[in-house]
């Protein structure tokens, strides 16, 4: 155990009120009590057993469950650490349920993901118009130029990075994680339902319109431009969904 580790708290406050806390609850409470940061090591198993008053098997099963949730990261031979994946750990479950919906003749699941992305970005773009610096706008321009110039294999990467750069300077880490989560699931789900037909030149024009509004420091124009962009994406996914529905 590293010498700099914070001392163990003698008691763990129950995380869940009104029910008996599970070992997982107790471990997550302990992480908070110890003020551990993502990437920092948890106490070793014997210490967890002693403090929590549970068996080794109980500790191990709880840690496995917490790893599945992205709360801890088990590194065999090294120990257990506070997880760093955060919201991205939700991606497999979200993708799984969206795939089930598609296979049950509900291809609108792709549209639903686009709608969530649109709500997230529409709520932030006004701040971007007010707060992005000239250097931030130059980085957006460089990414947009690459999106317009590069071939098909790289287009998705430049499109994703453009949207990230719209909001990174705002400092809202949670919003960035949510945008990344729904972006990644959307791209994977495309392979399940078929990629919507896309007019690449139209996509580039829409992104140019967003950037022009930001350079003008016009939050209304920026909000309208991002809304138009997502309306176009939604229309494409709805056409794809209609193509997949069985005839009446």
C-alpha cells in the first residue's frame, strides 16, 4: 500500500436510506469517505474485509459489480483503483437495449438517440457563441476544413471532433461525457440498421453555418443552425426507419 494513501475511515455511512446497504454501497461510500480521485488505489482486500466486516468473497463479488458499473478498475496483480471511465461505462447497456429495440421492429431507436444529442447540444451552443475564444474558433475551422477535405473513412472522426470542440472550452465535463456517450452508441447502432443516406456537402454547409454564427457571437443564429443540423439528421433516420418497417 503506498505511503501516501489516505487513512481508512472507521465507519462507513450508509449510501442507501431505508434499506440495508450492500457491500457495493459500503465500498462506494468508503471511496467518498477517503476522498479518492479517479485512478487512485483502493485499500487492499484484507483492509476492506476488516473495515466492512465481510468475507473475502463478498468483497470480490462487490468489486466485480462495481467494475461493471465503471466505478472501480480491477488491475490483476496490481490492485483495485477508482474508475476513470465514468459515463462511458453506460455505453454497452444503452447500445444493447437500442439494438433490441431495432430488432423488434422499432428502428426509431436511432432517432431517439439523435433527439437526446440535439437536446444536449442545443442547450450548450448559446454559451459557446458567447464564450469561445478566437483560438477556439480557429481550432473549429481547422477541424471543419479537414471534414470537408478528407475521404469517407475519416469523415466521422472529424465530424465528432468538431462537435467536441464546440463545447470543450465551456468546461462542463458531464455534458461532454454525455455527448460522447450518445455519439458512440449512435455510430455503433448505425451498423445495425444501416447508415442513413448522407449528403456530405450538406453536412459541411451546416457545420459552416454553425461556425459562422459563433464567429458573429450570435447565440440565436447558433441555436438555429445547430437545430437545423439535427433536424436534417433526424429526417434521415426517420426515412431509414420507414424503409425498414414491414408493409402494412
